[in-house]
C-alpha cells in the first residue's frame, strides 16, 4: 500500500482580502467538486464490481477517485485556514 503524504505550508501574515477570496473560492470549488463527486461515487461502485468479478483493481477508476479525494482534502485544508496555497478548481486526472 502506498503511503499518504500531506505537506501543509502557511505564513503567519494573513490578508483580509484573501479571507474573502477563500469564502468565494470555497463555494465555487465545492459546486465543481460536488458534481465530480457524483461521478467519483459511481467510479467507486464500478471499481467494487470490477474487483468482485475480476479480482483486480481497474487503474483508471482508482486514479480518478484518488484525484478527487486529494482535491477535496486540499480544499478543506485551504478553507480551514491551514494553508495559504489555493487549490485548483479542477483536480488533475
């Protein structure tokens, strides 16, 4: 099993404008990630069936779901003020 690595970077100095941008960015990103999340859930179900029938994982489905989970985690770190690094609106698949 591959390990999970999380790197969080933030500065002590904070901006009020950036705080407002976080709020707007969060809602836009959550709408996009919510829509992609529906497809990620379908991919998990397909992965489950694929493993049940063929006894092996499908690499593309796994990569898609992992990319979505990573994007959600990045957004959560950003909105909870743990990091100043703004996550992309679209995850990299």
